[in-house]
């Protein structure tokens, strides 16, 4: 996995050795206040380059005496770290840094210290600065390389643009400016213009110098920068009481990163992650703090010394003494996995890291130039970052998960796990293959229960990331019924609407149900007057005396309640028909033969059309007549053909608005 988005790191060089009068290529482990970087209680651990160089030199002399041909590796030597060589001349190469695939280092092949660079792992080497005097401790970010330059005697800060191949001077003060760091157009350094060591900076885009930390007492050293945050070791509490402080350059706020009573130094920063070395009762460990989350954490717990931490993204690298000499170890903060980077018979010091590329100073018993320091490197295969932007949204019958795609070039896919509680037993939802998409529809999530999810990214080597977490609740499908008490009623009649709300057969009480109606011909459902009801303890509800004037569909609607994982739902609609009312009268009840009778009546509500009149004599149908409706009224004259007992029924066939109706029978006699 390549953490390409975090290119600023690998440039914080944490001073285990701080400026004592010693041979320049040794720079042993003592600070300005005379504090050893190795606890005096642990003098048996030779953690300074100076001490190991003396041992190496002694060994070299012994080997050369024993073997005129030079060094030979002992049969019992520990296996050396795999990786690649960056700089292996016969002189010392020191203080490596790396960013964006370009390594820079301090090189003493010509006697004094110069700055060299190359693309790693196998690019061509090139010289960056070969001016008189020493050019030391380079740092790189993007195309900018900065270093401490002593061409004029005292240390100044110089820079070099790799894209234009132009060198430029950054500081010109008669005071000492040293140990610079760079991020984007911002360069920071230690500066003693005020007597103590303070922190100053320079913006290459505006060509403006600025004071960053100079007002508080005590020395401020080992400065590092990432983004708009500068961190440093701060002695304002007095010699022997170093803390870690920081400043947000965007708003000018200065704040303590760690003010624990323990001695702390060697800060480094990447994004919002700051790490440092901290003295414990018996050893030095690496600690850290996430500035964004405000959470402190311990990186190492081994009983040996760990020092010189650097950080890039979620990878922390340090020098580790657990094997009796100085080795390079690392830890993936996202997964908690700690692992060795380079171990062997020689010493490994001063690591640098950018993404998955780690560089360090190296002495190897197998090297022909054993006794001098080389620069070597290794590329580690980290687990991917946790998938960003994970969300889980409950829906009807499931949970929809989404996340943002990881940016690693060797990403293979994603795993998804589900549990009933955050710390519960997680079930893998994709047991057969990785998920290639950045979404997943979990249709098997338990209904009306919170499901907790962990989403991990997996690379092609099988490394699995720390989980992104989300939780969601699958909405249950409620059962909502509605039953009118009748399916047909006369005009103008009424109806009783009743129903029940349940979930998996369990009554749902105290929920609002809305009754809605849609008369025939209406475009949509609307509320029934007085139809906002609350379900009873058994989930039932009802509304009486619902008036209706035409054929009407009814339904019940439940708006849902996310807090109870109940989805919105509407019942099936039920049609209640309104039967038209037909009346009929006769002008006479007794007729003589040949005399006509008038048949008349009305249809309510008023309709146009025709009325059908069915006439019977002595119980048998003898005639059918039709009368036109005029504003709902009709009239027809009928002359019976013969004597007998007659009955008449008027019927209306109905229309889209109303069901048909039939009058009561009316009779008359003919003699």
C-alpha cells in the first residue's frame, strides 16, 4: 500500500545526538544541557552512534589484523534486513530523509559533509550541494530540499529546488540557524538569535520570515512541521524537564502536546499524529497523540530503549534496543501490528519514513566498509487504511452500507462483518470473496434491531486494515389492516373504518395512523376528516360515522418511526360503493280498462341518463319502459293493455360515481 496522500513525512529527524564536541561523523548522544539521550541507569546499552562506532572501529582493527584481505562476516551473525542500498561509499552517509520516492542524505565522501540525493530504490545518484564547509541534515518535501549549511562558518539554512536545480539561501542572520524542516513552502528551524534556542520559520511563497516560538523561557529544539502545525521539544519548565509543544500556524494558537512530568524529546509529526520519545522508570518508550481526536497513546512497551521516532500516516518507525544493539522497528497504528524493519549484527540508526518507504543509517558486519555508516532502505507492505466515510442506513427490510474507495494501488477489495453489539461476535458477510464495490445491501440484517458493522480494506498481499465502523437498523415491515364495516351504503350513508397495526403479529400501540380517502375520479388520496387516530394497546383503531357521497376508496397510512425501526407503510385500499336512491310513485292505484297511469320519481343524487321501468301483470313481466332523467327526475305515462293486478319497479343502472339502485315496487289495479 502506498500512502501517497501523506508526502510530508519522513522529514522529521529526531536528534538522539545533539551537538557535543566530538568528531563530526560521530556526533554522540548528549544534549546541550548535558543530558544523555541514554538513561544512566542503562549504561550497558550502547545506543549512541559514537559508542558503537568505537566498538566497530576496534572490531575492524582486530579483523584486519586477523585477515589481511579485510572483513569477513562471522558464521553466527544475525540475518541482515532485506531491502535496498541507497548510499554505500567508503565514507559516512548520514541523516537520510525521503519524500515522494526521492531520498536525500548527508554525505562525507569528499571529507566534509555534502548533500546528495537519488530516487529510490534504484534511481541515479546526484549531488545537491557541494559547497565549502559542511552541509548537514537535509530534509525534503516535494521538490524542496533544505539543510543546515556551514559554508560561512556558523550554521545557516539553505535550500534547493529539484525542479529548477536552483540553490537558494534562506537565512542570513549572524546567529546560528540549524536543523531545518520543510513542508510545502514553509521552512522552520532552530534559531539562537535571542540567546536561547527558539523556533523561526520562512514562507518561500511570500518571502517572509516569522517568529514561531520565542517568547517563553528555555530552549525550543528538534522542530518538525506537517501542514500548518509545528512541533518542538520545549524546556520552559527548566533543564531536565522537556515537554512537547506545538503551534497552529493558521490561527496562531500555541498549545502543549504533552506536559506529563516525564522527560520528553524528539517529537515528530505527520498530519494530526505527533510522536515523541518519553522517559519511563527504567527505559525510553515512544508515545504519541492524535491532535484531531485529542487522544494520547503509547506506541512501544518493550523493556529496552526505543528512540528517534518518525511517523508517516499511521506508520511509526523508531530505533529499538531490544536485541542488544540498535535496530529499526515499526508499528502500524491502524492495526496495532509491530514488526522489525532491519535487524542484524551491526547498528541501524536515524530512521526516516514516507508512506511505505523507510530509510536509515546502517552499519553491517558483512560490508567491506564496516565501521562507516551507509544509508539503506526497505519498502514495507502495510495494511491499507481503514475505508473512509463508512455509513449504514436502515431501510425497509435491510441496511444499506456505503463507504469511500481506498486509494491504495494494491487494493484487492473489502470485507464486511456484522454483530449484534459493538464488541460482539462478528459474522463475515462475504465469506466466499472480497467485495469489490463500495456499497453493500444487507438484506439479512435482523429486523428492528441495531446491527453493528466493521468494514475493512484488504490488499493483494492479504493485509487487512483496521475496521471502519458503522451501525444501522433494518426497518420491520409493519402489518396494517383496514376494514370498512360495509362494502355498499345508500346515498347519503356512513361507514365505520376499523383496522390494526402490528409487527410480526405483535400489536403496536400508541402510534399514529392516518385514514385517507380517494373518491372516484380524484387524483390522489386525501385525509378523512377526523381520521388522525392513535392505536390502542391491542394495535386497533376505528372511526365511526364516516360520511360519503360517492364511491370512495379508503386506506390507512402509518408514517413510520425510525427510532423504533418501523418503516412507513400503507394498508391495502378498500372500496366502499354508494348506492343511488331511486324513488317511484303512481298517479292512481285503481284504473279502468283503457285508462293511463303516470309513473314518476327521482334518482338521488341527481343524475342524467335513463330509468328502467319493469312492469308486471299478475306476477309476470309484460313490459319494459325507459324514461329520461331530467335533473334527476323522470315521468312516464303508461296505459295497461288489459285488466289485472300490476306492479312496477324503477331501476338506475349506476355510473362511475355511484352504484345502481332500485326503487320499491309500486302497484295498481285495472278493472
